């Protein structure tokens, strides 16, 4: 789909060529604007959904007379107004284009309340829709991708550090399987991909462009049986692979003999990366333990939970079968506590860690009323204003909760669909 839109000089670098606005075939909410100028300049585009605030692309990195900018973060079925600019001002007049839509059989999102944050949310999804979707705070899809394999499942995805696209893991949650880590360009589909053998649930990107994932590692336990531990494996798109930590080395002597072979003895399901300290933090679901390790030495820095070096001041504080977590600036730990099928209730708990006393205690928690039981996945994020964003994955709900436990915003997806882990970001562009 191509729209030829008339332009005229209005303070910019000479007479403008006719700007064209094209909806990307890959995702029809991505608009590419092209134009030409008589003189070389660094152009950019201001744009907005009609009736909503104006945004702008970053200026081009170098001066040119043939220009191109992508308009990103636009919702489906929306009339968009845009104006081309350069350093001298507007190049021509404003023009409009209407974004495309999603297939009719995709589930829809509904929202209630007003969020305290402004930006976008990345969610792996399951059900009658794409494997991967980005929505705005009004629950409107602004970008999506679907893997061609019906068996593939996206658990975690997030924008790449350079904002050239989105990183996602497709498939690979069971021992013996591989996952495909894909860097998908906003407008053109797969940019790069790599197979990660024995992938287990989660991965991260470092500032140097390298990646790390949880992977299965096979051992033989004291009974002579195979035991599936998990570790942290660093890799990149060129095929370099390096196992930097194995849970077996830290926990084999602390627990009972390995008694879970199919899903992994530790069942690691969440991975975090601390760039400043060069540390990985890993959630071990079957051990009800979270552990932080030094990237360069592989040594344990601290651990909290049933088999951690830090225990609980009150047994009621303990988390069970936890999934995602967040290490806060206060050095507290925010945990999505799934709970067991006996309690049939999940919660979010914030723990303070006293490493000298080797004790953790609850400083904040939230359980919805009525209760929700999230039997798998689940994610949590502390917002800058101290509210907490909670992804009730299998329930198909995301909720923003104030410190006093009040729901200020909620996103729900249609019946039969659920979410993987979430990522929140404020801008598609690297400024």
C-alpha cells in the first residue's frame, strides 16, 4: 500500500519531493515515510494519531537529500497525521495515512482505570492471536509477530538495546529441545537468529550485545540416575557458546537427591542481568530459591529461599514455585509467588534481605480479591512512582497496583488467551 502525498517548501531545505507513506507489509501499523530535498539535510518526522499527543522520530544520523524515517508505536485502525522536518523547519505540509488492522479472529484487549505510566508493553501470548504482541496503555496493538511453527511458544521478548527491533525466544522449554532466539526488525521481519540448544524459559541481553540464557545441563546423581540441572550459558548470533554457571555446583550438596527428571531438578525459569555489577540472578522454581552469581567467577553472591543462604524470619514469608522477580534499587527483591496447587492463590511479595543475619522478611505483599491462581509463568515490575505492575500470565490479566493495594489500571485479554512474561518500555526510538 503506497500513498503519494503532495509536499511544498515551507522553511525547509529547498523544494521537497513528493513524500510517500507506506504501510509495512510485515506489520501494517509501521509507516515508512520517504521524501527528497534539493539540499542535503538531517530530516525527521513529527507524527500523531489524530486527536492525540504529537511524537517525533529521531533525526537522521547524516545529512542526505534522499530521506526515510519509520513511524513506530502506532495503534491499529488509526488515522495518523505526519509532517516532515529538517533543521530549518517543516518541509511541506501535514499529511495523513490510516494504519491497518489485525485479523478478525484475534482476541481483543480491554482496559479499565488510568495507568500511571506512559509507554508500551511487550507480551508473549497464547490463544487466538499472534505469538508476540506490543500494546499501548489503552490496550491497542501497535506491533506483532507470529512464528510459522505451531509448536513454538514465546515466553519472553523485549526491545533490543539498540532499538533496531525486538528480541524473542521461540520454543524450547523442555529438555532436549532448542529455542530460536530471533532479532526481528520493526518493519521487515527476522533480522538475525540463532539456535540455543537445551534452552530453558528465559534469556537476557547485555550492554555489549551478548546474550545469555538458562539452559539444561545433564548430570548423574548419587543414585546413578540422570539429573537435569540448569545453568547460565552466554552466546551470540555468531555461534559462540560458554557455560558460565551450573546450579549443580552450588546446590547439589544442599538438597535431597534429584527426584525430578522430566522438567529438570532445579527448573530454572527466570533470569536477570545486573550490568553495573556484572551479576546474573536466577530463579530456581523447584528449589523455591533465587540466587545471584558473579558472571566472571561463577561464584554465588547470595541466595534466598528454601535452599538459600538466606532463610525466612517467618515461614509465612516463603515463596513457592515462584517465577519472575525484580531486584530493586533498595536491594529488596520483588517476587511473583505462584503458590502451590494446594493454596490455589498467587501473590506478589517484596522481601528485604539481611545478609548478615541471613534472614528475609516481607515488607510488602499483594494478593487479589478474589484470589487468582497462576499455575505457570507470572511477572512483576516496580514502577518509578512505587506502584507495581503485575502480569497474571495464565489468567490473561495485567494489573497496576498502588502501594496500599488499590488497582489503578487493569488490562484483560479475551477468554482462552494468556500471557508469557512482560517487558515495558517508553519509546521505540533510541534517543
